[in-house]
C-alpha cells in the first residue's frame, strides 16, 4: 500500500528533476500535497496495524499494564469508555 501512495510523489520528482515542466511553482505545490497525503496514509496504516495487533491479542489486565505504554493507554481508554 505504501508503494502506491508515494508513487505520485515519485513521478512528480522525476518531472522536476528532468525539467519536464515549466510550472515550477505548481509542481512544488503538488509535491508538498503528495508528501502530506503520504504522511497521512502512513500514519493511518500504523494505527490500523496497532489496533489489529491489539485486537488479535488476548492479554490479561495485569499483563496489559506490564506491556508498552501505548497498550496501557489503549486499555485505559477502553475501560473508561465502557463505564
């Protein structure tokens, strides 16, 4: 998925490096937008992967607090939300 997301950025860089466009300002703006989209999608993918891992794991409450701070925070939010 990440490869497809950053492909427009790649091609915009190719166009820029080969001087194929006379619209340097517009090309720069498009490169910035492509980079922003790549960052957003990458961050979303990381969140999805984390949630998927946590959902698939069956961790006891005690073990949850002995694991990473992110997992502990997630557990705290879920417990608070359920109340």
